[in-house]
């Protein structure tokens, strides 16, 4: 019974003592410091998590940049073996610009991480330095690729202008050739055009195609004959002329050996030009008087 009384007294004493400690100013001060340290620790944890998230994002982005750089370098090497179109060059320029923008964005993120973390460990500084160095190297690579693309763009512009000039020259040459062909064809036609006229004595005289120097002289071709209505033909193709008469006389000057007057089954005459070059040698105007 006595022991139970002593135990109860001891418990009561401890409770009273504990209550006194909790209500003391020193305890409250220590408790406040503990809470403050907990807040600081939580803030540091949050800051560390944000830092790690930022570093992970930058690291992932750097891996994407490395892959893109390798792809662009491969495309640039291929460009030396084969020419790319203007559209392909434009796509390549856009890709390079996108990577350049990404690099600048990661540089800004690193600067923000440095400004937010005033107490930087040696490991953090080393990691940041490596990232900065890699970003600078990537910037140099992108700059080189951009210079290559600009050079290719300039080369394409020069070649495009050269092609345009060549096309213009070809068009001019074709136009000149067509004009020359037309001129040659016109000259050729003029050189090979012959003229012939059939008519009775009266018709030829009325048309001032023939004239007489005397009563008993045969009619001759007048100097005004060219003004009459002659039929035109190509001397190289004109081989025969049906005269539709039984009697005819060639009044213009043509070698007798160069032609033949033949009679058909109906008794009508046909002029056959056996040697065109010789036939038209003296004159290209043929005048035939028919009866």
C-alpha cells in the first residue's frame, strides 16, 4: 500500500515537472527554432528538387541537341555529294534555327539555376561548367552548319540565276533560229518561184504580155509582161503543165532540149519540163500561146 502511494506521488511529480518545462520560455524558444529549421529544411528540399528537375530537363535537352547535331552533320556531308533543292535547304535552315533557339533557352535556364542557388557546392559548379562548355561547343557547331547552309543558299541562288540566263539565251537563240529559218524559207521560196501564163494571141496581146515588132514578125514577150496575172509555182516541183489545146507555142526563152510538148490520146498537148534547172535558167516567166 505504501509502495503504491510512493509510485503515485512520483508520477504526479513528473507530470507537474513536465508541465512546468513546457510552459517555460526556454522550451518555447527551442521549439520555435526547431520549427524554423524544419521550414528551412523543407525549403532546401524543395529547392533541391527544383534544381534536380531543372538539371534533368537540361540534360535531356542536351541529348536531343546531340542527336539533332549528328543528323544535321550527316545531311551537310550528304550535301557535298549531291545538290539539294531550295526547299530542302530551307527546311535545313529552320532545323538549325530551332536548335540554336533551344541552346539559348538552356543557357537561360542554367543562368536562372545559378542565380537561385547562392550556396553552390563544388559538384554543382562542376556540373554547371560542363553544361556551359557543351552548350558553347554546340553553339559553335550550329554556327558552322549555318555558315555552310548560307553558302549553299548563295550557291543555289547563283546557279538559279545562271539557269535563268541560260534559259533566256536558249529562248533568244530559238527565236533567232526560227526567224532565220523563216527568212531562209522565204528566200528559198522566192528563189525557186516560177511564173507561167497560157493564153490565145488576143488574150496575151490584150494583157500586154506580147508585142510585135513588124507585120511579118512573130510575137515576142513584152517588157510589160511581168505585170500580167501569171500563175505561180515551185520550179522544183512543177513537172508538167496541161495546155488543153492541140497547138501551142512557147514564146519565152527556154532551151528546147529542156522540155517536151507531147500529145495525149485526146489530141491535147501537155508541156513536160524535163530539165527544170536548165529550163528556168534564162527566165522564170513562161509564156505559152495556145490555139
